[in-house]
């Protein structure tokens, strides 16, 4: 699962994208050493289920804002990932 963001300064938060992942276009968010993967849709910025535990509110808002700012780039990377092409870091 290649990263599409640089690790944030606030607690090692990173956004990742799978190759050949299922629809809808989304990214996975990893936080610190948490083994869970939080998933969020790129277009709607809705968090996907199942997530037994949520990210802290400030981090959720930060991720949503970042995705909104980079939506077009993320959708382009999604298309690359669906065709097994290289995914690059955004931002």
C-alpha cells in the first residue's frame, strides 16, 4: 500500500492507497502505531465502515481538509492505482 501523503507532523499520520482496490475511490489513513486502517471516500469525504474506533476529531478534520484540497490529484492517483501504474506522493 503506497503512501500518497508525507507523514504529518501531528503524530505520524499517513494517507495510503491500495493497488486494484474496490470502489468507491478512497484512501486508507494510518495513525501512529494503530494497526487499524481508517478509510475515507475521496469525493464525498465520508468515513467508511467498519471502524470500531474513530480518529480524534482534530485529525479527522485535518484529513478531510487535506483530501478536499487534493481531491483531483487523489482521483488521478486512484486511476493510476487501478491500472497498476505508479502512485506518487501528493502535497
